[in-house]
């Protein structure tokens, strides 16, 4: 090889080496710059994710729904493969939620941020991410850069090698003759070419690098944006509340599944539409349109919550009571870029609250009614008792007896009113006594229809069997049905009430005797679709009804061992049929069947009542009947007197006790003391408040009988005679 050829070869090798070193340095520079930019982008992305997560947890943190916050953070961590750990701490350092998915890694990113709301530190979020997962595009960039440099170096080396070979094969003579000239020209050309090639190479390299970086960055950004949107959408769809996200102009960006159900709009239909087009609100009290919370948030840049009684009208016109809140969304520069709306259906919750208030109101009215009836019955006991005694003493004075009978009738009407109050107040078992159903039906019907344009027409046989019943409760049953019938007959008319005996042999449903009561009106009727619901509590078709009348009616009939059915046809009327167990072999003891005589007796009776008027009246009645009377004001005194008479060998034969003594021991407690002294003690319980379970189940508490205040002389005498002579 000629010296000149070796010179050219050395030059070529030196050029290739320099070019290779240059490209290696250039590659290293671009790679480090790309690596630094990637790290900064990843740090910024992580901070943005923490801010976005913080915005989503503010509301549940304010509501102390910590389980929702924990569920949201765990779901977010599982959906993001870059996240290795999530820690959420309260301001005092207590842990709220932890998520860890550690795998071996030599490059971890740790970031944390406090979450504030109106200056209040709610929570601190800490996140640990694996940089290696996010640096895959960077490695691809490095590999491509190296390959490009190798290719470029090889290409230039080949080109120069061809040029060198072309020049080396020229005739040696020309080479020798023009050696100096050629060397100079070649050197000049080489220098010029090298300079131009370097310039062009640098330009081309920079252009390729810029283009590649732009493509990579764009592809990476698009991928990250798509992945972030998908993660957000998955998270939003897993939330139990409706969530809608809008841009700065109030147009829908995201809509989760619950929001789709509550608004009636699918996600793809609502996307890009103004929020007020798919989220229409009314004031539940005024029915006036309400401004969407998002519009107010975008205007004020503050969190906003809807007032109570807000109604959301969906796409199909269905209205729902909702509760919601809206909050602004800010970018990394704290600029307002949109709003997020979170809302839930409160219709069922509010309905249950309303029903509960109804129940509490009815309970309060019931307690008040029971208290009034109890006190009034004590007064009536004194009035009726004294009238009965006066009637016994005025045997020969017809005018006086007429006046007393009128007063007694008025008192009995007052007793009917107190029975109705007690029936409304009590909800326990019925206190059954043998009674005639026809009197209850007539009195209840006339009471309801008095003053209306509807009248009752009765078909009541004179031989109807008596019934073991709570007259007050059965009266309420008849009144409820008659009242509904009258309200259905707005133009007036006739309500037909028919009764008949149903012997066991003719009864195909039950194996006992019944009295059947059919109440038929000619009103508007009940739709067939509603018949199966009319006995359900709180079911009503009336604007101001409470839905309890027929439910109570059904309950009373069932507790009497009976049945009730309804038949109706729209436009023709409704028929309610009631079957109550009858007692055909028993007879009702009337006034004419009990002869009250003032006869000397050897029996001693103790009367315990806190009301002096009742004590004195009962004493007068019993002494009139010939009994020896002992008086006590409360249970403690009654037990003491019972013990004294027992020790003296003159035991008390019968005790009449008031059930409740305000501020003292009543009958329910005192009977335990009497039975401890004498297990065979005979005790009658008396009360003007018959809804107490003791009155319905008096035998379970040790009593032998019960008296409902007010009671008449005949009733008291008959009960005492039955017990002492039985």
C-alpha cells in the first residue's frame, strides 16, 4: 500500500472514530435530557393525580364517610399498575387507608400532599410509584438513538471508503506527478466535504431527534390521557353516588352509571351537552326552576351544596328528591378548568322520614287522647255512680228520676266519646266483653253520618248473637268503613248495613259460629289494582290521608279472631264484609237481670284509689249494697291494711285496686304484695285507661276480674257477686 493510501486510510479511520465519539456524546446528551424531562413529567403527573384524588375525597371526608374514602383509594391503587403503595393519614397521624403492592425495584418515586378544605387540614396522601414502569418509552428512545447513530456512522464510512478506493486506483504516474496537487486538492475537498457533512449531519440529526421526540411525546401524552380518562371513568362508575364532570363552559365531560340512571341520559348522549340540559332542578316547595350547582361553582369558584327539597326531573319526566354538592376542578396552575357534581337519590329516605314523623305525631296524639280519656273517665265514674245511687234513693219521685235518667244518658254519651278516644290511643290487645253488635253498629254509623248528606239503612235481625268484643275497637272498625264510604259518595246516598248469623254448619271457612256484617256503598269504587293494598299501613289515595284507618281496622278484626274482605267495582261502589266470632249460647246480662238489694252482708271489701272522689263514691255504693268497706290511697297502704286485717282474724274478702297511682304504688305492683300475704287473695283491677296490657290480660298478673271506668252500680254489684259467690 502506498504511503498516500495509508495516509488516507488513517484519515478515514480517524474521521470515523471522531464521528463515532461525537455521536456517542450527542446521544448521551439527548438521552440525559430526555431522561430528566421524563422524570419531571412523571413527578408533575404524580402531583396532579394526588390533587385529583384529593378533590374526590373532600366530600366523603367532610361527611366522615371514611369507608368510602378507603374504598376509593384502594380501587385507584389497584387500577394503576405504577402505584406500589398508598398511605392516607389523618392530621394527627392516624392511618385511614393503606395499599401496598411492592415488587423488587431500584427506582421508586415517593410523593405526598396534604388535603385542605377551607383551611381545614382533612387528610395527608402519600404515594409510592415505580419509575421503571414509566421509563419504558425512554429505553426505546435510547435504543433507537444508538441504532440511528450506528447506521449514520456506517453510511458515512462506506461513502468515504468508496471515494478513497476510487482515488487510490488511479494511475500511479498521475498520482506521483500530481501528488502534491492532488493531495492539496483532496485535502481541501476533504476538509470542505467533512465540514459540509458534519453540518448536514448535525442538521439532520437534530431534525430526526426533534421529530422523534415530538412523536414520542405526543404518543406518550395521548396514551397517558387515554389511560387517565379510563381510570377516572372506572373509578367514577364504581362510586355509589351520581357523578358528573364538566368543563369550564359547563359542558358534560364525564357521566357515571348512577348519574345515567338518575338523569335518564346515556354517557355518549350527554357528552358535550350543557349540564342544564340534562340536569334540570326544581324547588320542591315552590316548583320554581333552580340554578344548577355547577353554574354557581363556575361563577364563584367555591364549593356549593343544594338546599333541602330539591327535585331532579329526569329525561322521562320522573321527579326525584336529591341531595348534591358541586366543587371546582383546578389545573396545576390553580386555574379553574371545570367542576364536578356529586348527587344521590333521597326520595326513599325522605319518604321514610315523613312516615316516621306521621307515626310519632299519631303516637303523641294517642298519648294525649288516652290521658284525657283516663282523667275524664274518673270524673264520669263519680258522676254515673252518684246518679245511680240517687236513682235508688228516689224511687217514689218520678220527676226527680226523670231528671236523673236524662243526666245518666248524657253521661253515657260522654262515656262513648271517651271510649272512642281510648280506642284511638290504644294499640294493644282488645279487652273483650259480651255485647250486642247491633247497638255498636247503629251508634257508630249515626255518629259518623251526623250532619252529612249520606244516611244509613240497617237490616239488623233482632236475634243477632252476642259477641265477645272490645266495643270501643269494633266501633272504630265500623266508623272507619262508614267514613270511607261517605267520602266516596260526594253527592250523597245510602249506605246499606246488613247483618246475619252464620252457624258453624253453614260456614265453609271456619269451624265456629260467626256474625256477618256487610257494609255496601254506591260510591266511586276502588280500582282493581289497588284492592290488594288498601289494608297496608300508610297506603292512601287521599291527599291528606295518613293511610292508617283501614290498616287499624284490619288489625282489630284479626285480633278479635275474625276476617275482613272487600269487593269493589269502579263507578258502582264498594262492599266490606266482616266476620266476627259469635257466642250464641251466652246471654247479655241487662239491668233487668240483676236485682240490686240493700242486704246486710258479712263480706269486707278494700278499695284502693288515689282519687278521693272515686274512693268515697265506691264506699257509698258498697255500703249501700251492704258491704263493709276499707279505704286505701295507694299500694303500700293497701298491703299494710291487708296484713293488719289478716293478723286480726278478720281478713279482707275482696280488693278493688286502681291500676295506676301517680307518684305511688299502683295495682300492678301492689297485687304482688297481696298474693305474697295470701296466694288466694281476690283482687279486681280498675282503670280509666283500658289500653294498658294489664287490662286485656289481667289474669296473667294475678287479678280475678277487671272494671273499666266509668262503671255503674249494677256492673260493680254484678261483678262482686260473681266473684264472692262463685
